[in-house]
């Protein structure tokens, strides 16, 4: 019990500070992934000239390991585009890009699952296409896609443990810092795993 008090309880401020950064990274990345997923999905379904590009991006984001994307966005993008210019931004962008590929396919599947008769009925009543999409398609899409969207958020939370490799001071960064200080990883990493489990469970 002495080790737990010394290594975990007495270090709770550092762990909580790291957890707050984890929450911020996940929230920003998830919001951006939702937007990016919709853009890719709609481009693939409804913008014929952009369809090949959307498909290419979706497959690239889904097929590339998150660690590779983190390193690429953090070290290569600033040289090519001059942005992102902070580790935090790079972490959010990389997590958002990967999840946007998965969410684009989630949204596409949900849209295509909406019965065509619903849109035909709306059209027969004189409802504009955009209004039919907002009032008829979107509610069904979010209802059908809700479990997958929630699952993708948990993926972002777990993937965020890797942002420490680009010096983002998240929960895992603080945990590794404590391990390197005390050289007693069992209690520290067990507590870290517990924090992730409780958060994802909630």
C-alpha cells in the first residue's frame, strides 16, 4: 500500500494534469473527425469529380497506422505546409484524420441504408432535396450510426496514448515520466490503465 500512495496518490496532480490534456486532445480530435467524416462521405456520394480523391483519402486514413500519421503530421507537414506548429495541434489533426476515414464509411453506410421510399415520399410532397436530407435522412443516419460513432470515440481515446511520442503531455506522457523517475512501472501503469478503463466505460 505504501508504493501505491507514494507512486500514485502522491503523484495524482501530475496524472490528473495529463488526463486533462488527454480529454482536450480527444474532444478536439473527435469533433474534427465528425466534420471530416461528413465531408469525405458527402464528397464520395454526391460530388462526382471529387469521388476518386475522397475514396483515396478514406482508404489512406484507414490503412495507415496512427503512429505513422502522428509522426508524419508532426514532422513532415510543418516542412510542407508550415502547419501545424504545435505538438497539440499535430496530435489532434492526426487522430482526426484517421477517425474521419472510418466515420466517412460509417456515415455512408447509414445514408445508403435509408429506404429510398422515404425520399421519394418527401419529393412527392414538394419538399426540397436539402430539407429532405436534413429532416428525414440525418435523424435516421445518426440513430443507425450512433453505436459506431461511440465506438470510434473509444478508439480515439485509446489511440491518444501514442501522442506522448511527439511530446504531448497527456496522461501517458506523465505516466512515463513517473516511471522514468521511480523505475517502478507496475503501480503507475496499472493506475494509468485504470483511468483509461473508467473513462471509456463511462
